[in-house]
């Protein structure tokens, strides 16, 4: 039989091993959310049924915006009933400029911690430093209003922000002049499509991308810095040229907190389950 001292040592060692295993398991878990626009067409036909499909796939965290013809109250009640949590919701640049207090109220109604703007207005294909400077002013002013209420403002680049400026890009100017009141949502597809590398950007600006859109691109797709692309080039995660596995390995280290699958193709309903299955294979 083991003496008390030996038994104590074995118990202590087993306890440490168990704690380490639990810690490793928890740290390895990454909650994957859904950008609601992925099922835009389905929502327009059947909101309750589409929410049920999303729930059955295991999604619980959402990035929202539209209520698809329903009153906000009715739509939010459906989300609450099905156990969904809205992490981020989308708003437009003009509303941030005109009435940031109203945006804050919207965020609180959704129960969202993050507010995301998806587009900086500009004339046709012209996007200049003057557009960026205006965005800096609007984002800093609105971001300060939101921060006072415990909310966080993010901007989602689409590619035109990476045009050259001085020794860097217009994006460099934007991110370096909004350090206190703006962070960013990285859509890895659009970063790749604009000629940038998502991992390099995460490393260059750690902590500035708390949100991420997971989206892959068909190999051979020709990119641009115009903010447009063929939606049918969206493919199952892991089957494209964006490098999803390496990005996922880097993202958490770089401060990404929330991940949302977004698939804008006409095949989203078929592709999203495959994308989820791929993500589950990643270590």
C-alpha cells in the first residue's frame, strides 16, 4: 500500500494534469458566429425557419443589422427565444456622423457590444486622403460617444483603403489616427482581395482587430482595390487561397475575440455547414 506522503504526491500530480487538460481544452475552443447576411435570401422568405436552421448548426453568436420586414421588437424576441446573442450590429457612416447617440441606443437595444461600419462613402471609384481624413473625424467623434456607454466602434475595410499613401497606405493613416476610439473588423477575403496578407496585417497591428469575418476565395480570382468582387468566388473555408488555417492560428494571438462566417455566394446554404466542419478540424 502507498503511504500518505506518496498518495498525496500522486494526487497532487493528477490534479495538476487534470487542470492542464481542462485549460488546454478551454483555450482551444473558439466560438464561431455567423454574419446574418450570409442567409439574406433565406431570411427574406422565412425568418423563424432560417433562425431555426442556424440554431441547428450550432450558431449562437451573430452579427446582425436587418430585421427582414419584422418590427425590431418581434425580430429581437425571436433571437432571444432561440438563445442567440448579437455581438455586433452594422450601422452606416451617415448615421454615425449625424447621430452617434442614436447608434449607441441601437446597440443597447440589440444587446451588442460592438458597432460595425462597413463602408466609407466616396465618389465612384475615387477614394482619397480627404475621404480618409473625414472618416478619421467621424469615427473618432462617434467612437468617443460609444465608448462612454461601454460600446466599441469598428470599421470593416473592403480594399480601397489599401491604396498607396506616402510611405504606406490610406489604411495605415486611418488606423494610426484612430488609436483611442476605433478598432477594426478584418474580413480575410477582402484583405486578400486587395493584395494584402491577413497575417501580416494582424502582426503589424496587434489588438486592433477584435472582430473577424471568415471567408475564403476561389483560387485564381483576380483581386483589386475597388471594393468589389464576384460573390460567387466565395468558397468553402479551407478550399480557397486565403489561408484560413494559418490565419486562425495567428488570430487569437493577435487579439481577435469574435469570429463570424460570412458567405455571400448563392451556395451559402450548402457551403456554411462544410465550412463549419472544416474549422472543427483545425488544431
